[in-house]
C-alpha cells in the first residue's frame, strides 16, 4: 500500500530530492519509502541539520560522540563526489549521535571533509560543538547548502561499536560552500 500516491509517484518524489539515486553504491538495497515511519522519512529527506530534527522529534538535546577523527587519503568514488583528485588527504570524522539525557543512539555518521575548503582551524575545532558538524558549520556563519545524493538500506559500517543485525535506512549527501563540495556525509539511522 502506498500513502499519498502510487509507487510511481513515490519514485518521482525520490528523484526530485536525491540527485544521484541512480549512482548509489551497489551494496545499498532499495527502500520502500511508504514503509518507513514518518520520522524516518523526515530524517531521510531533510536538507537541514539532522541534530535539530532529532532534538525536536525526541524532545531532548543530542550529542555527537566521536568514534574517530583522522586524516585519510580519499578513495574513488568519494573523491569524485568531493571534486578532488583520488588520494587527496581529507579529514574523516566518525560519530554516533545520541540523546544527551536518554543515551539512545539515533545516528551513526561518517563525514569526509576537505580541509583546504574549510575556514582556518575548523577541523580541530569541530569537537567544541557537541551536536555535531551541522552545528559547527552554523556557528562559523559560512553559507552552505546540502545536496542529497542517494539513500537505501545498508548494514551498519564496520566501525560502529555495537553490531546491529539487518539493514537500516542510510543516506549520503554533500555540503557545498562557494560552489565546491566541502564535505561528503553518510548517515545510518539506528532507530
């Protein structure tokens, strides 16, 4: 059963919001959008800050708990989506976004940031913003936009600290500043 339209209508809706759905990684499986709960659909399609959406929905502040943050050479095809040569060194940040009071894990996120396109000192200073990268970008006052690339169902990344069976909704988008991608972000929605 589809809500608000036919399956074709839903595919058109996805195509309108996710500009590279046809280019998604092969390991991502199809997701029947109409089977997702409303809050999952909102998280999947928001082009604003996920932390704000989570806080509003769950009525508690959220905190990005860093798992790792290091400089790594970016592989293809991520390099293509960041518009940098393959093996360019980028800042890779992996976090779990949790409810500050409940401790509930909501999102596992990996961000690849191009340091040369960020404000001076931005990378090391991300940790000062407990709700994550979006809050750090907002606090710097740099103008940016998000471009939703693709979504699907995926297993959790190997770096996530606790195994979770099955596949979960996942999306990838990039943040654009001054016409150039500054970050490629993949988020897995845990709840």
